[in-house]
C-alpha cells in the first residue's frame, strides 16, 4: 500500500507547487485626474473658519447640542445605513465562502445493504468486494447483508490562481461595501444637517412673521383710528387689513413646511414622526467653514472614491478568473473505509478498503467562448476605470461648487444685511411722516413689504450658506479616511 500512497503524496506535492501560478494581470491603481489645489479657494477668507473637523463627528463644528444628539442616532437607527451594513456583512461572508475553496472537502459515509441473488452471484460479489456474507438459503437464492463506512475526500488544487483571483475580487468588493457603508452614513448625516438647518431657518422666519403680524396689527389699529378721525380714507384701512392677513397666511404656511422638515428628520434618525418633536430655537448667524487640505488627499478621504477604486480592483481580478479557463482543471480524490457482513467485523484490518485517484479536464474547442469571456472581463474593468475617474472628477467639482457657493453667499449676505438695515431706517422715517400726515399709507406699505422681503432674503442666504458648509464637509469626506477600510 505504501507504493500507491507515496505516488499520491508526490502528486499532491506537485499540485501544491504548481498552485503558485496565478494568471491574469496584477492590480495597479490607474491614474486619476486630480488638481494641485482648489481654484475657488484662492483669495477667499472665510468669515468663520474652523481649524479642524472632529473625526467622525464633523457636525460638532456647528456647536449645536440638538444637532449633535440627532446626528449620533444616524449610526444606530438609520435604516438605509443598516441596509448597507447588512450588504457589507454579506460581502464579508462571500469572501469566506471563496476562501473555503482553497481546502479539500471531506465527507463521511455509512450504509447497510441487504440483497438476495443466486449462489453464483453472491459468491462473485463477495469475492470482488472482499466482504463476507451471511447467507440465508431459500431454494437457489441467498440473502446477504453488507455494512460499510468510510471517509471521502476530494480537492481541486488552485493550479492557475482562479480561486485566488476570486478571493481577491471578493475581498475588493467587501472593501467597497465597507466604503459604501461609510458613504451612506455620511450622506444621511449631511441630509439630516441640511434638514435641521432648514427647520431652524423656518423657526427664524416664524419669529420674523410673528413680529411682523404684531406690527401690522398695531398699524391697522392706528389706521382705523385715523379713519374714524377723518384723516385717512377707508382704502388705507383695507390696505392695512390686506397686508395683515397676507402676513398671517404666510405664518401659517411656514408651520406646514416646518412640520414636514421635522418628519423628514424623524425618518433619517429611524423613528416614526410621532416619536420626534424638535422644540423651536434660535439659529446662530455664524457659518463655520471646514478646513481644506491638499487637493490630492481628496482621493483618500472620499468613501465613494474608495468604493469605486475597490470595484476597479475587483474587476481586474476577474480578468484572471476568466483567463484561468484556458488551463486544465485537476481534481484529486480518495476514499478510505471498510465493508463487512457484520458490525463487529467492520473495523477489522481485513475489511479495509481504499482508493486514490486524479482526474484532469481541458477544453479543446469552445469556438471562442473563453476568449470572449476574457475580453468581456477586460471591458468590465475598463468600465470600472472610467467610473472611478468620473467619481474623482465629480468629487473635485463638488468641492469647487461649494467653495464658490460659500464665497458668493458670504458676499451676498453682507450686502443684504446692509440692505436690511437701510430698509429698517426707511420704514422708521416713513412711519414718522405717516403719523404726521405728510405721506399716505401706500408709502408705508411699500416700505414694510420691502423690509419683510429683505429680511426673508437674509434668512434664505443664511440657509444657503449653512447648506453649502454642510455639503463642503460631505464633499471633503467628513473626516473619513480610506485607512479605515478592512484589510480582509
């Protein structure tokens, strides 16, 4: 028996040595179009720059405890993030499935068989298997019971690296899945911050319209008194009433929009709208701006870029998987067991049975199938490369867009604040002249409408600046780094 076993061992050793071959191209990250610096940042001084972003809690730069509490709930209960986390866990287990193919499969068998046949057949059968029989004579037929047990093993050595390339591809996909989890989390955090600041701007608008309604009510009473005194016509009263009712209508509409924002925030933190109430609060007029690092580091800080790059690495490995089909497949198999006519005899040395063997298969003619599969894999890889480069370009565009928005909105807000101050002074003068009877109420209405419109514009630009600051953080990666990707 030692001779066959030695030959099989030698064959296994040869297969292991051959398994060092890996076909297909090794992965090297392709170049991507990157800038030396951010164009829109040149010559701009943010009004409230931030020195650093707290890793994983970038929203802390806004110094808002309510926002902090809401953002922390994203990782715990946001259902979109949970979906991506489950997808990553699945990808991780797919890697384990592929790695299992490195090793032989081992199984156990056991059986009992009772058969009846003629005497000649029984003797021949027993002689060929080496198993004893327990005869039971019925005429010319005999019945015999045979017991068997054994181990079976088979192994397809990875001669050409097909399994290794598959594992390489699956690992890259799992890493892409981890990056997609980070990207989904960052996206949800940014969406929540945008909705939160819109809600706070609505709180400011509510305060503005509440004060405006109160002022309009005073103006209406003043006009009514003057009408009764005969110093103002009835049309002035109607104009004052129209202005008051319009402001009241706008105040009610703000309440509807605010409720919608609150419901949207509830969805992002993973609770029913009925379970979340955000009390009104004032909003700081300061807009922090996150720090900018070197433009080239954007490739390391954006999880969507990391996901696209890992997808590209997976596609490269699949070229090797397709190329391995050109080479023969080798399968090694063996069994060791025993067969006997009685359970007490099953494990005797005389009852042992064994077999070892190897089989190889190679496709000689496939009419271009394998060549087409390799070309298709290369085409998929080329798509991944183009997608990666486009993701990089989109990332730089996003940063430049928000830098331009912050710079321009800052200038616009400075101009609007001056306009608002001028409108307040103009209204004060018009009201004084109206009380003295030197101008009619239409002039006051125009001044009041101008002030309200300007004040609303100031809040709108403030909201735009806050959202641009949030989006800039998101486009910069939110403090994430590709070093956080799992290694396997």
